C-alpha cells in the first residue's frame, strides 16, 4: 500500500523509526497504545521525563498507525515556538496533511462524496480563518491571556479619556467584541462538526480507518504561554469525534509552565485535567537491554594497538557495568547517548595516538570520569596519579560494582608501599616503593566479573603491559585529558 497520502512522512521515517530498530524495546507497548488511540476519539497525554525517548516512540507510533491504515498527522510544535498563534500552526499542519489524502485518485462511484469532502475542506478553511481573525484581535478566548490584554487596553483607553463620545465608542466596541465572540464560538462548533463529517467521508471514499490521529511532539520544550495556548487550541477547536490527539509532554514541566503563567498557587494539575481525557506514562527502559540492542562498536578496536581493559578479550562485557552505572545514577536515554558519544570519541582519539606503540586504556575509569563530568560531580582537582578517591557518584552502588570500580582506579593510580601483592604472594621491602595500587592490596579474595578472570590472571596481564617495550600504559591523568577534551562535545 502507498502511505504517502494518508501519512506523508512515512517514506522518510519508515526505515529509521520502526519497531525492529527500537533499542528501547517498546514494541509491545507501542502496539497497545496504537490500539488504545484508535478505539475512540480523545485527547491523550503521553507523559515522559526529558530524555526518555518520547520523540523516538511517537515517530514509531506514526509508522504503526499508518500501516494500520489510519490518517495520521505529526506536528512538532517546537518548530513553531517563535509564533504568536499556535492555532494557525495547528490549522496549517492539519489541513495540509489531511488535504494530501485527496490527491489520491477518486475511486469509482465516489465522486459525489469526494466533491462534498472538498466543500467541507473549504468550509473548514473559512471557519478557521474566521477564528484566527478574532484571535488576532484578542477576542476569542475570554479570560485567557490574549483576551485579558485586550480588555486592559480598552479599559486604559476609556479611563484616559472619559468623555461622552469615548463612552459611546467604547459601548460600540463592546458590542462588536460580543458579536465577534459569539461568531467565533459558533465557528468553533462548526469546525468540530466539519472535522467529524470529513473523517467519515475519508473512511467512505478511501476505505481508511478513523479516527484521524494527530501526534503533537515537543510541547514541553516550548515557552510556557505558547504551550498552554497549544492545549487551548486543541481543546476549543479540534476535540471532536473522528479525531484523536496524542500530546507528548513532560507533565511535571508542563505543570511548571502553567504555574509560570498563572502563578505558583494555581492548581496546575487540576487545570491540565480539562485538556486531557487520559494520561499514558512512557515505561522505563532496561538500560542493559538498551545498550545490548545498540550494538556498541567495540569490534573496530579489535587487532589494533589500543588495548582496552579490564574486558580486553570480551569487550562487550563493558555493557553490563556501563548499564549498572547509568541506572544507579538515573541517567536517561538522551544522556546515555551523549555520554557514549564522548566515550567513543575518546577511544577514537586514543586510537589515533597509538602510532608505533600500544596504548593500554581502562574503559571503566574513562566512563566513570565522563559520568562524573556529565553530572557536574567532577573530582578533577581532587584526583591525581598519586591521590585516588572514589568520587561523588551514587552511594547506593552494589558492593560488587564498588569493588570493581575501586579495583579499576587502583590500576591507574600509584602508592608508596613496603608490601607488594602479586599472584597471591606478598613480598615485603625494607623501604616503601612506588607501585600501582593494585599491587598494594591482596585482591585474591575479591570477586571480579568472570570476563575479567581471576585477580591473579588479571594482574599478570597488567604486569606484562607495564614491562612491555613500546607500550604506553595510561594512568588516571592520561584518562583525565580525554575526559576534559570530550567534555566540549554536547
């Protein structure tokens, strides 16, 4: 089937935004929501915090709805945030994307219905134009910001010149405002009726399924007053049978927007209920499954002179501890991607520095430094090659992860010690000697991930790197340079 007419973004998005490419594993949830949206006409709030993947989800939902033969409209309201008239934006997008359906050849026997549909489209344009005219004058939504501004302006003009002629002019203006308001209210009713009738004709002529589904994205990025006006426009003009809206928001942020406009004591939650029939919350994602689905490209370093430890033999084992660190520090999907971009940018830079010598780099240390930087918990000034501290990440890290991280930082910092542990054997010297901290403690009873191997084997591998010619073994301060450089990437 050709989806270009009832879903004109289908061809552009289908390859990228389908359930098979969904790293967040939200296919089943998406199928459920697609059925929920199309079971009735309503206005639904899709709630998800910043960075939770709302846009990725809503675009995949667009593809699903198109393939279910529903007319589907996508509007990114952030793109028009500069506008002072959200109704004009929604009207333009809605009419343009619905009107494209009628480009399709008229089926046999449907010419009469097609002609009627075109008439309704023209009537819709006329009625919407009438409402836009009155909104421009600030007279449609009595009590809303535009109406309040207009009322204050009129009152100020009357108070400044309270003569008989002005009063008469004022009375005429009030009468005109009242008439315009009544006309606009009637026009809004006509708009709803025409949309319902149009959806029925679309079903009749082209055998498409109704309701028409309109997906509103990026509302929580808009300035507060604009976000509220978008919701007002949807409720007043488009909340009707035959048309369903899904509005993606960070609901907490939207409540703050309402309070910004109407005051901190205003009941934002109650106010928002009048716009939405239901609220759907985007489910949390397993970051382990997300990273596994992401197919992080460690293979590109295989056989190179960049030696990545502790998971040198099984590089993808990095994923498990990365996921644990992200989850324990409440990192959202968008931020995960940012941190990983910096991480691989750091690895690529290190690879370019290998030249004729190997570089031995600790992936766990690098990621933790990037994570601290991202959370503004940087300990750059407190940590050196000679001065290690655990840092300021989540204190609720399970003990086995904490032991692992402690071990990795001991691999990149030094200490003066009389005792040296290697292969489960302790050797004592008369005077303290400088050594990497991993040798200053008995790790034989510490359980590291199985992919790392026993501490005895692990330490032997590092010892071989340290004595190897043309091998650049990176300490903390070497990792720190990469962390600082990649911090400029957003």
